[in-house]
């Protein structure tokens, strides 16, 4: 679905890949769970963003965590959220934290 030459993906494609609708991604953005790039009014997600969102989705749907708990762990920068993560997700999380620092 994602080819190696592309560096960013539009919200519609990411929503379809994750099995959510675009509003869910807007909601995640509203709570600073993801910080997509913007070009004008369009949002574009990196591969790291997508890996991070896949993990968030897994925490919510497979592990039963609610969004509030995930946000609290992130804000505390708690290592708990990364205990069983693959390395690419850990890298995505670190990338996410750097973006968060830029936002605030």
C-alpha cells in the first residue's frame, strides 16, 4: 500500500489503512496524539506517524486501554507504553515526542 519512494501520505489513505475514519485521526490530532505535517489545509502522515498510530490502535482495541490512559502515559513520558514495542514503534514514539516538543 505504501511505496518506498513516498515520504508522506494523505489522511484519507492513512484512515483507510488503519481501518478508521478521517474524523478519528482529527480527534487524535486534537489531543496531540499525532502531529501530521501540513501543506495548506491538507494533512500528511509520515511512515513513523503511521507506525505510531498502529500501535495506539493496538493499545486501544487489543489491549483495552482508553485514549485518556494513553495520553496520560505519553505526557508522563512513561516507559510503560513502550515495554513491548517493536523498535520501529519506539523510534516512532521518540519522533512523536520531538514533534510534541515543537508544538508546545
